[in-house]
C-alpha cells in the first residue's frame, strides 16, 4: 500500500511513463480499505472473540480473512491494470461479500455477549454492508460506461461515508473499549449507550453532510446541520471520558504508546469538528471544490486517525518486544504521516491567500517515501516474546 502511494506521488512530481494515475488511485484506496484497515479489524475482533469464547470455530474466521486478502490483492493488481472492469469487480465483490459473512458470524458468535463494546462492533459491520451499495453503484456505472457525474460523485461519497464514519469508526471504538478493559477502565453502560446512539444517528443520517453541494431545501440543510452537532456531541462525550481516564490508560506504558494515543485521539475529535464546520456554506463550498482539502480530510481520518490507532493496537499486544528499532520506526512513521498531513493542509489553505506552493508534489513524495521506509523497518523489527506461553 505504501509502495503504491510512493509511486502515485512520484507520478505527480516527476511523471511515471505508462502509469494511469486514476487506476493507481483506485488500486491504492481499495487495498488500503480492505488489505490494511479491514484486515486489521477482522484480526483484532477474532482475537477478542477467541478470548471471550475459546469454543468459537476459528477455521471459519481464518477462511474469511484469507478470502478478504484474495480480494484485496486481486483488486490491487486488477485496478492497476484497467480500473473498473469485470475482473476487478469480481475481486471487489469477494471482499464485499466477506464483509457480509463477517457480519453474520459476528451476530451469531456475540448473541449472548452483553459487553459494552459489542454494539459498536456489530454496528461497524452493519455499516460496512450499507457502504457496499455505493461501491456496487460505482462498479455498475464504470463497467457500463454510463457515468453520470453528480450521481457518480454521490455514490463515491456514500461508500466513503459509511466506510469511514461507519465501519472504521464504530469498529475502532469497539476495539478501543476492549483495550481499555485491560487497564481496568470500563465505560459506564449508560454513558456508552448515550454516546453510541448519538454517533449512530450521526453516522446514519450524516451522509447528507457529504452531499451538501447538491441543491436542497433549507429545512433539509438545517436537519443535516443538526445531525453534525449531534455527532459532535457524541464525539465530545467519548473524548472527554477517555481524557478523564488517560492516567489509567497510559500509566504503565512507554512514551511511544502515550504519543500514539494522544495523536489518534486528537485526530478523532478534529475530524468531527471539521465535519461540522463544513456545514457552514462558505467553508463547505470551498471544501467540496478543493481536491487538496478533500484529500487532506480523508488522510486525516485514514492515516492520522485510523492507521495510527491500528498501530497503537499492534504495539499494545502484550507479547510484543519494544526494541529500539521498533520504537524509532514507529516515531518515523508518525512523523511521516503528520508531515504528509501538514503538507496537504497547506496545499489546501494557501490558495485562499494566493500563496503559491509549487514544490508541494516533491515534498509529498518525500513524505510518502519516509512512511514507506519506516514501515519496512517497523516490520523488520516486529518481534514477539513467546517464552511464557
């Protein structure tokens, strides 16, 4: 995924002969969603279910994750080859139907589990299924060559909204609550339900915030503004509760663990502040018409928020050995991600003040290169201690 990101940035900065940037972009985004985020969510959820009920059939989940990887790598190759066509649609369908099966398995294996995190995990899986309506619509329009620009854009945002604000967000909140139990930090049931309902309502109806560029009646616009505030309230309640328990969460952990916690927590709050701000007409018009602002926002969620959270989950594994190379590589990944986000933000803001930023493609290429090299060192230094097993 990071290698393809480097190739995309290289293509923008220097030009890569024979490369189709649209195909690279589609391959990169699909693999990031399924080969990275979805794969990690499946892995951590299955690990949790195994601890909750050792009698659960692991084979079915192993097959599920294998099929997800087949779909992910198949999309990586086929989208690079020719974008949306019959074979890339086959592989994307494999990964999408894997999400359907995951939802069914999760409902069956958690039917007696009343823990606070279960509603988050189930809802995340539900939103993953809902998002598939968008991607199937995109696939149909692309394969049939009958693309209506506004409809294509609306379907893209439908898919992205229910992936980012639904599947990714709700699954990660559930995984976060699971991790906090290891530190004896348990969210009160009433608070958990209040936060859940606020964010669920916000996610379900919040798709409207992604299509504010469509002409709509004032009362409908006002409704979506209210939805953004509901979602922001739920986010604030969760963030405040976690902040009040920050000492318990990180008191026995090292600096890198605390830093990751602070970064993805801040990104989580900032994401919803910016989403609410997009309801302001002038800001919304600029945001929806600026590719740099849109990309900066998506990277804020996927890299600074979700990816750093998953990185936190990985180093939170009890048996992991925190050697120096691992720690330095984590810091390097984070610095690369933050540098990338700052560059994208500046590229989006500078045009407002008519400030040229012609060197941005080269700096963005450098940032992606730092991230890729850091990931290589991270994987190389990732070791586990099984001496006590």
